[in-house]
C-alpha cells in the first residue's frame, strides 16, 4: 500500500506524486491542521480558500477513482495526529509527497517522518515551468540576478511571442512603457472600468468551511461571510476565461493604476488559484496567446500578462530556492521597527494607506502596485524590519506563500537582500502616489507640500531614507542622483527633513512588538 500525501498547495490531478501510482493500491491523504492554520494570524479568506479547495479536490480525486483519507479541521489538531491515525488505519509501505513549496515544510516533513515513523519519499515537483536545479544552473554564482534576463530566456525556451527569425513579436521584448498609464490618462480615456465585479458564490461545501473558519479562527483578520474566490478547478477555469474576455485587454495599460473602490480593476486575481495548483501556468499563458492571435487582445496587454507568469512568478520562485532558508532573515538596510498595530486595523489618517489596508482587510487582496508602492514603500521608508513585514504580508494575503512573499517583500519591497534581485530600492515620494492613484484627493495631507503639518509624510520620509543610506546608494547608477540631490540641500533644510521624518516615524511606527510570535505546528 502506498500513501500519496497531497499538500494544500498541490491540488492538481497532475501532482507528480500521483504519477506511477495505481489507484487500486494507493490512498491519497489530505490533512487540514488546526495548529498549522493558527501558526500565524492568517486572513480568514486565505484559510477558507485553502480548506475549501482541498475539500473540493477530494471530490475530484474520488471521481477520478482515487481512495481518499481526509482529515478535517474539526478532528485534526496537527499533521502528526493525522499521520498517526492514517498509519494505524492503512499501514502504508511509503508516503510519497511532491516536493514541498517552502523551506519550512521541506525541513519539517523529514522530522515528522522520524517522529511518527514512516518512510518519506520525495517526488520532484511539476507546478512551475522551471525546476529548481535548472534555475540554479542558470543563476550560477552571479552576484545579482535580473528578472528581464530570465524572462527573455523563458520566451526563447517556450517559443512565446517570437517571430520565425527568433526576434520578439513587435520588435521589443518588454512593452512595460506602454503599460503605465496614470490617473490623468485614465480620466482622459473616459475612465474605463470592467463591466462587473468578479466574485464566485460559495456552494454548500464552501459555506461549511466559511462557518468553520469563523468559529475556529475568530481573531484572524477578515470576515468569513464575505468570501469571494474560486475554490475548484472548474470555477478557476471559468474565472480565467472571464479575465481574458472581460479584463485582460485593460490590464496592460492600467495595471499600475490605483483607484478608490476598485480593489481588482483589470487585474486577473489568478495567483490564489495558481498558487494552489488549481490552474497551471501555461494554460494561463495559452489563454492570453489565443486571445492575441484572434485579434481581441493588444500585444502590450498580452506581453505584460505573460511576463508576470513566465517571467516574474518563475523568477521569484527560483530566487527563493536558490537563496536558501536564511533569505527570510536578511536585513541589508538594518531596519529594526515592527509593523505598527494600525496595519491590522487600517486606522490611519493617510488616505492611501487607509484605502489599501481597508481593501486587504476586507478581501485578502491588493494588486502588485498597491503592495509595492504604497505598503512596501511605507515599510521601506520607515525602517520596518523585513521579517516583521514578511509576517504581516503572509498573514494578510490570500495568495501568500513563503516562496512568493519572501523574495517580493525581503528583496523587492524592502531591498534587504543587498540588491540581489532589485537594482534599486523602490522608494517613492508623494508625487508617485498622486500620479498613479486618486487616493490623494480628500486626504488631509497634500503631495505638493514639502514640509509642515499639511505635507505628505512620504515626502520627508523619502529624503530621510536616502539621507540614512547615502553611503550605500551613492554609487548606485539608478538612484545616485537622489543622493546627490540630498547633499545639495541646505543644512537647515536637511535638519528640518530629518526632524520631521523622525517625529512622524516615532508617532506612527513605535518601536514595540504588536503581534505575538506563534508556536510551531
């Protein structure tokens, strides 16, 4: 007898651990663990997404002829408890597991096998287009990596948007310059919006999970009753089709736009399903390619979306496994403050932050520019410790997994990996937020005011950041001009900026831990 343990982020019939197994002599194990669900204060929608997807996948497995041993939250305290019950009931010769998606599970499962007493058999994963060893060989010993180089390699490898002579369709590899339209440009274009909000109505299984999560995890962020995401393969495919037909053509030009009352706008919100295995990367790419070839999708939107899938997503996963488990603790800028309590409550007088935090509290989702240029930017400028920031992002987002959040937060947003995967710190003053959003309208702070009580705090925080780190960035070709501009300021202005920034940080980001450190599963 063989056991195939399918983890909660591996929910596909193409799971490599199922390959070469005979359903007549195999039991598939699925485990919901209360202690794992309580490891951090995960958003209720994230927990619902995972557990509801697991319960629907159980039906998929059984319909395909597999015998399933399912352990629910109600009767399962930990993975160890479930494994002991399973081993007593089925006495398998081995437990096959497709390689785990994060370092924590990769290290924990062999320990669990020794403690409980079973033979663990790892199987190489197949949820990404680039294997871990392939990425390692490509990266070599380079002191830093560029996503663009990786992306072009992937385009060539997969034959995507290429002409017969090997050149990129349209003459350029990257059309990002066409995909950064501002609020002013959006307004001039007639304020285009998708025709409908995206939402899936929960079925009976999902409603049961919603009730369970609300009861067992009442202190976690979010409201279980408002859950809105696909949880099955069928729902995820329908969600993908709606995105391609209704929103993808607007995604390209407006992907960086941030608008009040538009939590998704033209974005796909496919990552929650991609990161659980309900969708596969190439079927998302193929859907965009088909629309482009039919003439219903612009090249810029097709290329921008495909770059997110085969470029950024694969690159982030590769960096995570390349850098090792210690990557999550990197702190190249010496940031030492905790995430403030109001990041959980959303109570702040900065309208941009209040709006973005309100959205993630309600839905477990923000799009990438909100995460990077509002939340990440604030954390970078105020010196929030990367491990603290990583915990918050992991708790709050429905698509958060360690492999995706660690590089995006530690490397991209907080520049804590010493520039390994980002050539510059993504720091911005109030002008950027004003240009790319409508958040500044009605805010008590004004982005055009540089100092004083009406000034946007991002302005002084921006210059104070480069003042604190001028030695590090003065030779960086992408931001050295900022250091030079800082040095040209009069001493009195420099002192004013430092004092205003210090007063704001002390008032809004107090040096005290606000969230408990959870216990291990």
